[in-house]
């Protein structure tokens, strides 16, 4: 068993050979390397599969043996400073390693087909391998400085992959935004690391935890300074895991290829911040106010992410805000002391969200032949609808991922989210109310996404095209001017505007010029009434999705407490025993099934209510308008109706405009900093340099003036001297007698 641990260092390095070989191949023999480019996917998957086998073996040993293994070797030694590198194998490391490798393998297989026609295929796989290697190095690190090195490598890989299509200005701006936003957190993380090294003189986790614990309890360190350093460490996690207020980079990161979105949102970039908080939780738990700060940031992010997802039209951006909200749940859990629930939800959410992102990639892949290569259209749910008949397998997998994220049993996220909701009641009723309310919002916007994409009619298909007066395609703010039009009930029943207007009953008709542009995207191949429709993805894209469906269905069982008479076991609790005992010496997870069922009924009811509201507003066209008429009949005209419309508009504008946070940052921070820089430049040039230059110019002109006063005659100098003395004497006498 110890023999296996000794070779655990190989896990982060296994994906590296592919990156190096592709890089050298493109530099030395580019033509030959590109000719066999599809072959490079196989060694990539193979090496990451070997890393998965190592990680699974270590996890089995962790569950059976329940101990922690650490190996260190010296890198830099002098009289006052010693830096050691190594690797740490504990339950947190083994969980994250399995998560990274499993999701990474699925993304690699999926990407082989998804990126097959892209000119940057080899570059993509080189970045992807390095991304996986960096994240595996991060989770196996044994000290803070080693974590910081891999932390920066993960950030660099995300920058390269988000801006993979760097020729598109939007993608270039998105990767820069992610890079700059994360620099704020990374700078805070570096300052926090230096601060704790100044306090303890060590960067190793175990030494750091023990020393800080003793110093805090014995008042050996200034509590304000320790709290500041811990807050700076947490700032790094806030930026990396897209927590409020540094969440603004995550939705724009969707400009990268969809497989990268799946990897970033499930197992790498955003998971790094959660991992850091989980790793440093023994440190945070002994420092005042830090746990309150973590829980507060988490609960704000939970609610903010859910509200911003309500009105998004881009399918990937909607999933991005969903990730933000779910990461808020995962951040809330350690803040309220629920370490087990945080890791449990990290696992279940990772597989469900990877499934949803790969499903969205399959949808986008099927839409591109119709709308052309245009992310604004191929990712726009307004232009979808009725895809069930064209992509049935994708639809089934997407539905299961949606229901899992909504918290519907027995799917994975139900078990973990319910545990967080239950623990939040014990910590704060206010936090619990927000968490439960957000669970309802999650069910609403996730099912809205599903209905807009798969329910109803395909909105780019012109039925009865020969009679354009009775059949039209409606949209809102897609290509320009909005033209409101009054329509009768029969026309409403033949349209799908209710699905895309976010509660509004007004419809907007696309003019003839726009209609001609849309028609150009379609191809006639039998007669003028026949169009190319969306198609199901290839098997290499469907296979990872089907595997992730199995994880979504059954991974929640690892956290269920089974009690079979004398035999009772809980895989996750047994797995986490060494870690939880470190900061909870008498940790013993137990389940009160009566309390669990009572709370589960409440959470399921809230989720079902959210699904019900979404089905009313975004379900089939006829029932949608019928139900809207029923709802509106309760508020007919008058102040109540006006007030209801105002609430709808405010909610829609808040969500669609990202809570105005990006606008605030642009106007206050970006524009404000630029104006401040211009003012400082003006002050430096005109005032500071002006004073300096003014003194020099004044001295020059003064010297020039004095030069012409001297004639070289002593009698003239004596006359001036006596004149000055006489004047001063006269003034002195005058002042003396008056």
C-alpha cells in the first residue's frame, strides 16, 4: 500500500508528454504532425486514464486505510529559509483527482469530434492536456507556494482556452477580462501567503495549521492581522470560483469552445477556488469572522447567480450563471461548517454540469448547419425549440442533468443540495430561507432553459410558408428595430412569442429584410418548403454524455447513509474521516431519517413549484397563453396590473443586464480609473513638472535680467548700494515714529 503512495507523484505529470510532443512536433515537423492530428487524441485519453486508475487506487486505499500520506524533498535551503516541494495524498486530494480525471477523459473524447474541423485542433489538445496537468498538480500540492505556482498555471491555461478563437474580438476581450479579474484574487492570495509565512515561518499545511491554532488560542498573534491575511487567501478563491463580487468573468468565459466550458465549470478552474477553501478550512475555522465572511459571500452568490440566470437567452451563459449559483451553495457549506456537504455537492454538481455543458455543445453543433457559424444564433435559445424530435438522445441526457440540478430525487444533486439546505437551518434561518428560495429559482430557470430548447416548435422552421400573412416568425431585439403588432388569439396560438418574451404578451414581427436574411441561412434540397433540420451528434460526442448520465444517476449514492441492522456505512463519510478528524476530532456523521424526509419534502415541493411555474410560462404554446390569461384574469387593469407589469420589467431588466454589475464596473471602475489616470497625468505634467520647469525658467530670465544691470563701474554699484540703504533707513524711521 505504501508502495502505491510513493509513486503518486506521477499523477500530475502523466498528461504532460502529449503537450510536449505536440509542441515539439508543431515546431520541428509541423506538416507531419498536422497530417496525423486525429491520432493525438488517443494518447491524451490513454495517459489521463492511467492517472484515473492511480487516483482510483489511492481512493480505495483512503477508504480502507483512512490515513494521510505526505512526501517532501528540499528545493531551496539556506540559514533562514527552507522551501520544500512534495505531494500530499489525503481524501480531498483523491476526490479531486478522480473528479478531474473522469471529467477530463469525457471532455477529451467529446472534443475529438467537436473540434475535428477546427484548424486549431492540435493546439486545443495541447492546451487541454496542460490544463489537466496543472489542475492535478494543484490538488496534490503539499504547501502554499506550490499551490500558488499551479494556481497561476491553471489561470494561464484558462486564459489560453477562453481566448482559443482569439481572432474573434469578443473571445479576445473575454480572456482578457478573465485574466484581469483573476489577477485581483491572485494578488490577494500572494499577499496572504506571505503574511502567514511572516507569522509562522512555514508554508507546509500541517505546520501552518498547528502554529496558527496555537498562536490564536494563546494570543500570540494580532487577530486583526491574522484575519486580514486569511481574508486575502479567501480573495483568491473568490476570484477563481467566480464568487461575488469577482464573478463577472465567468459568463464571458463562454466564448471559448464548449468542451472547455464543461471542463472549467465542472472540474478545473472554478473547482480550484473551492478546493483552496476546503484545504485551508482548518486555518479559517480558528480565525475570527472568516467563516462568517465565507458563508456571507456564498449566500449572496447563491441568490445573485440564480436571479441573473432567469432571463438569459444564450444557453451557455445561462448555464454559466447556474454554475455561479451552485458554487455559491458549495461556498456556503464550508462557511457554516458543513465540510462534508460542500465536497458532496462539488462532486454531484460537477458531473451534472459537465453533462449539461456537453449537451449544450451537442445542441449548438446541431444548430450551426442551419444558422451558419454564428454563436449569437447557434447558442440563442430564442431560435431553438422543438428539438426533441431531432436530437432525442441529447434531449434525454439534458433533461436528466436539468432535473438533477433542480434537486429532483433520486438524481445526484438532490442528495447533496438537500444536505446543504438542512445544515443552513442550523446555522441561520435567514440563510436557509435564501437557500430554499434559490432552490425554487434554480428549478424555474433550468426548466425554462429545457423548455425553450426542446419544447414546442422549431422556431426557424416556416410552417405554411406559402401563406406568409398567417404565419410569421417572431422575436425580440434580435436584429434591430422592434415593431409591436396587435395579433388575434388564433395568431397567438400559432406563434411562440410567449416562450421568449419573459412574461410579456406583446409580440414583435421581423421585417422583410430580416426575413430574407434568415431565409439565406436555410437550404432548399427538395422544394421550397423543405429545410435542413438539426441533427443528432455523432457517437463520439454522445458516448461521454451517456457515461455522465450514469454518474448523474448513481453518484449521489456515495453520500447516502445505509443502515442495514448491525451494518451501517456511508462511503463519503468514511472517505473523509481523516480530513474531518483534523478539525473535528470527534466527527461522526449520522442521519435522522425522519428529519431528512421532512426537509426533503419541503425542498422537493419548492423545486416542483419552480418546475410548475416554468411549465406554465414556457410550456406548450396553447396552454401557455391559456394559463397566462388565467393569471391575468386575477389582476384586470388598474393599479394592480400596472404594479405587476412593473415588477416583471424590473426583474427582466435586472436579469438580462446582469444585475447592472458589469455596467457599474465599467462606469465606476474602468472609466473612473481612466479619468483618474488622466488627471494624475495632467497634475504630473502641468503642476509637478510645471513647478520644476518654472523654477528653472524663472532663474534663467532672472539671471538674464540681472546680467544687463551690471556695467562694470564701481561708482554705479556704490550709488545703487547707497540708494537701497537710504530707502531702507527711510522706511525704518517712518515705521519707528508712527
